[in-house]
C-alpha cells in the first residue's frame, strides 16, 4: 500500500519511545519468542505481526517512572496499532508536543528550551 501520514506518525512515536526508554517498542515481545521477526521481509511485516499478536506495548513510563503523563499519552497515541486511532496529521501531533513543551516546565538534562518553545541540545 502507499505511504500514509499515519506511518510517519507511528515512526515518530517509535523514535520518541526509543529515545526516552533506550528500548525499541515491542522489544520485550521480540525477546519472548518472536523468532519470526528475524525472518520478516520488511518493517511492514513486523508491524503486522505486532498488530496480530497478543503482546501489549509496555508503556514508556514503566521504564521511566518520572516521565510526564502527558508525554506518555502522546507517545502511546502515536504508537497505537490502529491507524485511525493515531493522530490523523503530523501537524496535530506537532501541536500536542508543542502544547506539552509549553506547559511542562521540566526540561531534560542536556537540553534547553528556545525562545520559540523548541528543545535543543545544550
């Protein structure tokens, strides 16, 4: 099928998840017997296996208990297996992240908030 914005939204959610937890989404499922993942032909095949499986995504706040609940929610919504339940546009996801950054005063170590409200490395 043709690429859709929901694919990019999922990919960004996976990137945020990995950045924050230092783990891949569904990494635990892969270690619990998904030998077929090593034989999968594409990322789409792996994604389909995850969607068809009984493995639940471990919430990022399980690995990082101090993670803000709002950021946890944003990441989990972006990683929802059903595309129609994700953010429908990248702009919507961007607005959610910007709203979180504007309202959450905790800045991760090694970053600073710019005048435009964006995080950048120090």
